[in-house]
C-alpha cells in the first residue's frame, strides 16, 4: 500500500504517462477507415487501462480485500464520496461502455469525421486521443484523491 505523498505523486505521474500512451493507441485506431474499429479498440483499451491504474494505486478488488477491516472501511467511505464506480471493482466491457457513453458525442463525431477527405483522419485521431486521455486522467485523479485522503487520515 502507498504510504507517503511522495510515493503517491510518483504513481500518479506513472499513470498519467500510461494514459497518454493508451490515448495514442486510441488515436491510431481512430484513423483506421473501418466502421467500429475505433470503438472496439477503445473498449479494449479501457478494460485494460482502468484495472492497470487501480493496480498501481493498490485499489484492485484483490488488493483492497487484503487490507485490514479498518482501512477497507475507510476506503469504502472515501470511494463512495468520490463517486467512482471503477475504483475497487472489476471492469467489464459493459462497465467500460458506460464510461464511453460519457464521451459519446466526442466518439460519434470522431467516427463521422474520419470520412472527411484529407483532414478527417486527423480530426478523428485528435478527438479519440482527447477522449481517451480525459477518461484515463479522470480515473487517475479519482484514485489519487482516494489514496491521498487515506494517507492523510492515517498520518493525522
């Protein structure tokens, strides 16, 4: 378990880098002129990315189960107050679809944009990159906020 703010900041920075890499893969998939490839790629990326971020912060279901009952209780309260349904839970394609729906307009416009001659692919890639970056970074920030509160409560 992460016990210092310095360690927490390091994990956050690693996760932001991980998100940027996955956003680049999302952008690359968005350029492919085959309908649905970009959405399928984004689903696959999210189903892998969210648990990877949880793991780095020590917030997978298995990691949480191994904690003391007191820490688990604190985590449950903090996670609920943050409002994230992805921290400490299993991520499925169905739950990733919920997240994709939050940025559905961006993704829909990206899918349409790729068919505009010359600039369409660039627009599609940019929108997909931005959407994946926003989703991933939002999750990183949520995980960071949860662990920061845990550390602050433990050291208070």
